[in-house]
C-alpha cells in the first residue's frame, strides 16, 4: 500500500507501466483461479468414468462365469439318467440304485471341469433324499451332518432353499460347512425338470466359490481401491467385496437406471461416497462404491499444489512486472535526465515524464523554427556559394538530383544553359575610398538590375571582387533567344550606366544542353573575356563570334592550372584527365590554334607538371625523375595529340605514386593503431577519444579511417583482441574470471561475462568446460554457442 501511495503521489510513468503490467498479469491469474475451481469436478468426473469402465470389465467377467454355471446346469439337468431317476427312482429300486451310481460318476466328471464350482447336489423331492458326487443321503442326515448351511437346521434349508417352484435362482453369499471345511459360496438353485412350473420333482443346487469371484475382481478392484458388489433384480446383494457385506438402503435406492454415477452419495455412517453402477443382461446391477475422500485425495494434493503454484506465479508475476516496468522506465528516465542536464534544469514542475518530454520537444521545435529562420536568412549566402561552384564546374552537375537544386532554392525549367560574365573594369568615379563596402554596393546594384531583367530565367552570383556571373536558363536556342539575350545585355548595361559611372566588360558563352555543361559555358565565357586584350574594355564579347577566329593565343587560365595541380597532388587522375581533355578541346578542337601557340600551351602544361613534381616529397621526386622527362615530350612527339597523351601518362604516373604514398601512409597509420590497441587492450579506460588524442587526429576521422581501411569498426577490433586474449587465459583453469576481466580491460567479472557471452554465444565458464573436455580442438558448433 505504501508503494502504491508513493507511486500515485509521483504520478510517474513507472507507476502507469507497473499498474498496466499487473493488470495484464491478473488476466491469466483469473483464468488460473477459474481452472482451479474446475479441477475437483473434472477429476471426480474422470474417476467416475474410470469406475464405469472397470465395472464393465467386472460385468463381463461375472456374466461369463454365470454363463458357465448356466451351461453346467443345463448339462446336468438334461442328463438322461438323472431325468429317469427323477421319474422312476422310487418305483424300480434295484435299477434306480444302479442309475444313481452312474449319475454319481457323471457328477464327478462334471465337477472336474470347472474350478469355479465348489460343489453341487441334486435333491429328490419325492424321496426327500440328496444325491452328491460322494453318495446318496437322506436330507435330514445330509443337512445336519455332512453339509451345514449357515448353521441352519434342515427345516430352514427346505423352506428357503428347496421349496416353491423356482426356475432359476441365485442366492446371496452364505457360509457352508462340509466336515471341518467352511467356505463362502453363492448358491445357484435350478428346479428339475427344467421348465417345469407345476410338478417340480427336484432341485439342482450348485455352490459357486466366492473366492473365485474375489480373485477375479481383486485385480480390477485394486485400481481404484473401491468395493464392488453384485445386486440382483430384487436388490439382493449376491456378493460384495465390502467388509460389512451390505449396502445401505440410501445407496441401493440410487440404482434406478441402466448405468450412472453419483458424486455425493452417502453411506449409513454419513460418509460421502462416490457411487458408480451399470446393469447386466439379466438385470443385475454391478456397483462400485469408493469413499469420496480417497478418490479426491490426489485431487486435494493437486489443488493445494495449484493454489501454491498460483500464489507463486502471482508473486513472481508482480516481481517480473516491477522489473519490466523498471526496465522500460529506465530509458525514459535517462532521457529525462539527459534533457535536464542539457537544459541545466534542477527540478521539474510537470506531472510526469511524458509531460516533461513533451515540453522539451516543444522547446526543441521552437529552437528548430528559430534555426530554420536563421537558415532562411543565410539561404542567399548558401545559394550563392553553390551557384559559384556550379558555374565554375567544381560540382559534378550530373550527380546532383533535382531535390538538391530545390533544396538550394534553384529551379531550372529548361534544358539549355548559358553564362554571362560581368567584369567591372573601372568605377573610380563611384569609389571614394576603395573599400569592400563600396565594392559590395556596386555588386549589389548590378545584381538587383540583373534579377529585375531576368524575370526568373536565371540567377546571378558574385565570383570575385569585380566579377559577377549570370547563369541563364532557356529552351532550345533560336534566333529569338539570341535577340532576347542581346536585348537583356543592352538593357542591363544601359541601366547600370544610368545608376553608376562604371565600365563593364561583358563576356557571353554559347548555349549548351544539360546542367553538366555549365562548366563548359563558364570556360567559354572566360575564353571570351580573355579577348578583351584585343577588343578593349567596356565591350560585349560573344564566344560564338570568336570561336571560329584564328586563335592568336591559347586558353589555359590560372584557375585551370591550380585545379590541375590540386588534382595531381590528391591522386585524382580522373579529374586531372577530364581537365586536360577540356583544355585540349578548348584549344585544339573547338578553336583553331597555330602550331606555335600549341607548343607554347604544351610548354605551359609541362611547366605545371614540373611544379607538381617539385611539390612532391624528395623520395617520390627522385623516383619519378627517371620515368618522366618533360623535354622529351616536345622533342620526340610531333603531334599535339601525342604530346597530350604523354602528358596524361605523366599525370597518371604521378597520381599513382601519390595514391601509393597515401596508401602507405594509411597502412602505417593503421598498423600504429592496431599496435596501440594490442598494447593497451587491458586498459579499462581505452576509448576512441583517448586514441584520437594520442594520434592527434579527430575522433570522426579515426573511426572513418579505420572502418574504410580495415573493413570493420574499431570497437569490433578492440573486442576481437580482448576475446582472443580471454580465450588464451581461459585455457588456464587457475585464473579466475575476475582476474581475466582485469587483464583484458574490464572492471569486474560481471561485465566480462556479459561481454564474452554476447560475442561467443556461451558464458566463459561454459567455454572453459569445453576447453577442458575437448582440449584445443573445440567443436565449431560448441564454440559458437
């Protein structure tokens, strides 16, 4: 109660989780309680069904035995000699004596057939005599001296046994005494001749051994320790295994059907009994009576066990619910603590953790909106930087998706692009102090004028202090397109002249299809801008006007040279080759160039190659000097194509050496990292930040480099080293788990066991047992758990 009261006061998520788990737990508990209530009924019902099955077996055995008696009775009754003796015994005494002797012989033969029959005799009513297997006797003498029936006199025997006109009768179990031997028998009486109802001449009396029935029934009776009784159609107990030799009237009154059972029958002494009965073909009842307490003894044990198990499950379920609630609550608690530490909160004023997290998320969303506003304010700068790199060809436009353009706020509706460069030549009349602010104002005015005239058909970006680039986007170029371009430039220059006293040189590229050709447009504009040496400043130079002119100079700007050197130093031969191809195309294919200018261009390219080689480490420079000779390129090759191919081969070789140097450096760094881990794996403080500080590199670079170089995470490598060392130590059974944990960098044995089981699938103790059992050759399946 105290726990629940504290939970309610806290209004914590933990309380909600715990109550929810307990509510779920109560569902199977309720089901178990219901099943608990049904156990007694089900088991009692099963016991009754079992008793009925056993009674069917008793009935089958008894009816088979009684059928034997009936068969024996028919055999004796229809004996011709006995039939004659019943009618003529008194008339022809001599012959009767002879027939009686023959009948006695036949009786002896019959008596040997079945061990089920104790004895039998024939009573002759007309002579009041008894014929047995041993001889002929007068009935008074026989029933007083030879066979005493339940200590009764002759009159009682004649009145109850040898009187009336019975056809077939079975009498209840009684005691008979023959000489010194006393036995319990079931008495079978058959009137003679068979079927005679009026003139009965005698009786066949057969004594059936009760112990034979007891022996037959004992095997069945032992199964459920019940007492079994046979009740005839007159509700007389023919035989019973009950010690009292009787059944209470209450029990007999319940035998009113063909078969059935009663769980709550009561004996005369008030004890609860379980009654089961079935009916045979002759209408006799076969009854099983067993004390209910005895049958349900095991049920009571099972019920008590079930109750105990139910109680234990409830306790264990509550403990498990608490553990699960605590485990699921722990991440939420850690999140709340992290948020509180991040926000420097000392206390919470909310109802529960969800409210606090909700408030924190709302605050984060507010900060996100502020950040979005900040990004929106910085969007023009980001866009300008992207446009600048896109126009200069520093971005592989073919790999940029439309989503990236949309993210940058760029939208191109058409496939063709062109570049217009605005070079501010002279604005001294505008500039007073030649400050960056004044130059920024000049560029801003030109940008505003251009944006107004473009009307969404392009973008303008600042490239340098005195240079701007306009990227135009147009459909398939036509004569109308070129007229619009000319009109745009004239209007821009006119408006700029009206606003500012400046001189502007305008260089215009041709139109090319695809965003990947924007860099080419820029180079064409640069190429056109170079012609200002000839055309003069403050002019408009179109690339299509100079493209077919005899080129008096080659196109190899300083920017291209810097890019080429950077590509070579970084080992990026593909980019270097592409830039060389573009330079070759711009000078030898797209434009005519004189042989002299071509040689000057090659010399300039070779000069760049020498600069690259001089910038390499001394060892690589000496290795390359024997394979690269710039002088031979000019002396041995006659065509520009061959020269360019040789220059490419030289750059390919340089890039290869540069990459190898980087690879060797990476291999050395990787080897140093691995060596450091192998030396310090036993340090519990070993971490990525510690290693990054040791090698004086960033944490992100360390992780990325190791993953890229070795193909696995650095933490996985550390774990593998520790696992390998742990296996070596486990081979020595004298070393404890705690010592092994310390030797491989864990603070305690619990952490080591959890780590080893997660990595190998089996606890270290189990692994040590496998080592001792199999030696060094542990089966792979066992080693992998």
